[in-house]
């Protein structure tokens, strides 16, 4: 019989190297026994929802470290922060502008507040990766939709692609509305010159950070930063009180506090060797013939504004491998667990806690795999194929309020979707409730299944049937 606690303990004691979240990479900053510090809001330990003491001081330290006006601890992950922020910035049935490649939490917030969604679409790159959001798109959509109440951008993306937040923020602020940047994957930005700066330094009004993605902090720990007077602090607090648990874990908060102090006192000490390891790995990867490490200089400037080099995008485009196959080989043969895979690449996430040995193991494994990999005819762009512009028949919140029925996926052409479909990770929907299902979309879903990618969202666990709006 399998038991989760025992399986986790065995995994933690194995030699499997984690090129995935969380950023502590199974290395401890503290020796505390979690059972001994698991308390509730007793005297002397403050209350996260009404912080006036030790937790208020902790959040103030985080704000100083990240150069924010005010910072809130999140123990329900970045998802909690996104839900609270969007609901605080909007009223029922407002209109917002979002990047189509936003995380599903943005769509969930839109559903909760019955928001109308307008989209800007990322550039499609020649490397099979979704690119940046073009500020010109933002300016055009703002001019054509003066009733937009907020703008939401994801930067960096799961793939490390960064948009020109400085220019976008200037455009948005001309309309005196706020921009929220989901920087969950970029809490490390701005801590060393090797990395681009954070959206906090470029005028974003709210920035969300997942501490656990790139820093030594427990899964589910995140930060919400307020950075301007366009955001009502009282509204943020109200919605955090709704979306964040009323019993916040002191274990998680203690881990966040330890992480913040660690960064305060050891920033240079940990970031300098981390950057050296990244540079060394990049240099070595140039010797490989088939598997390529994608970096900022692999993209055209009009495709990708900037790139986060902490994300190791291992491209197999133009080879006889798929990204998910590479990921499986690394896991099964070399005990190297990556974060995610698409058709054209696999992604290894790194952090300041990664070891020299870990980078060496990954390189030696890739070198060996590369020697037995062949080139093949260049494949068409997977990203361009999957993430298309779909025709919207009704708003998201309207679609989920109607009755629905299940039909065979292959017979759903022309129907209105009543559910999301997305690859997970990264959790970016390529079909949203209210959008019309096309023949191409059906073929794309079947293609993703065929090559072994994880299609999620469909209520039928066999992914053979789909929910459609039933008027």
C-alpha cells in the first residue's frame, strides 16, 4: 500500500535531483521540527489578517527587500494574491485587459467578479515558445476600449519570457488605471545584474511573487506587493480576508521569514556563485549538436523583449525527440526531474540553492542523450498551432451560468465550450468557456494527446467528451 508521507520521505532521501519547484531544492535553512512550531494565533504571535506585531514587522522587512510600498504575506500561493488583487481592482461586470497567456487564476478571478475580458496575445517565436506582449497591442486595445479598468500581464512567463513592463505601465497609466504583473516566476529578478529588473522597478502597481518558485521557501508561500496609490490597500485586505485561509500556517510564515532574512544577509554570497553556475552551464551547452539551450540571444528582439536566464529551456526542435520524451529519459535513466515539457522543449527550473553537482549531472546527461539524437525535418510551430485566437460567443461568466451537456469531443465543432482546456503545466487555457470550438481546436487536442502531453480541464477523465453550453 502506498502512503504519501512515506513516499515523500523516500523521494527526499533518493538521489533524484530536483530541477523543479520549490526553490529550496530540498535543502533546509532551518532545523526546526514543524510539529513543534505549528500553532494558531496565540498571544505574542500576531494575526496575519490584522497584523500589528511580529507579522507586521516581517511584512515590512519583505517590502524593504523588494522595494515595494507595502507587502503582504500569502500562504495560499500566488493564486490567492491574483484573486484578491483583481477583485480589489474591479467591480462586478467591469472590463479588464489581460494577456491571453495568463495563469488560470486570472480567469477564475474574472469569473468570480463577472468581468468582461479583452485579450492581448504574446508574440509567436521561431523557437516554439510564446514571446512577449507588444506594448503597441496594449496601446491599441486601450484606445479601442476606454472602459477597461485594469491590465494584467504575466512576466516572466513559465518559460522566462519578459515583456516591456516599463513601456506598458506608462501606456496604462495614461488612462489612470492600474497594471497588475504576475511575476510569480520572477521573485529573484533584480537581485543580481545578470537578471533583468523586477516589474516593481518599472512602475507596476501590483506585483505578485511566488517565493517558493525561485527562492528557498515552502510551496504555497508568496507575496503581494502594492506599489502605487492607484491601488486601495483596504480593498486588498478585504479580499485577502476572503481568499486567504483564516488559519494561516505559522510553519509557512516562519519559512518565509527565514527566506527573507537569508536574502537580506547573504544576497551577494549566494547570487554570485549561482550566476557563475548558470554561465558555465550555458557555455558547455554550446558544444552539443542537437539539444540546444535557449537563451535571450536565441530570439529576435521583436519576439522577446527580455529573458530570465534562470529558466533552462532545453530545445529539441528539429530533432527526433519531443520535449516530454526528453523529460522522461532524464527522469527514468538519470534521476533528474525537470519541471515541465512541451512538444518542442523541456524546462528545468533553477534557483540559488542549486548545486554545482546538479548542473554537472544535467549537462553530462544531456551530452549523452544528444549523441544519440538525430535531426529531422523542421516541425511547424507547436505554440502557433495550439494557442490560437478563438471566437468568443459570450463572456466566461455567462457561459458557466448556463446549463451544459457532454458531447463527444469529435462532434463538438461549432458548439460553445462550457469548460477550460489547457496543458498543465503551465495552466494557460487554449480554450475558455464561452468560446466556439473549431475543427482545428479538436485536432489540436487530439494531437496533444497523441504525443503524450497532459491535456487537462475536460471533465471526462478520458478526455473523450467535452462540456458544451446547452441553451
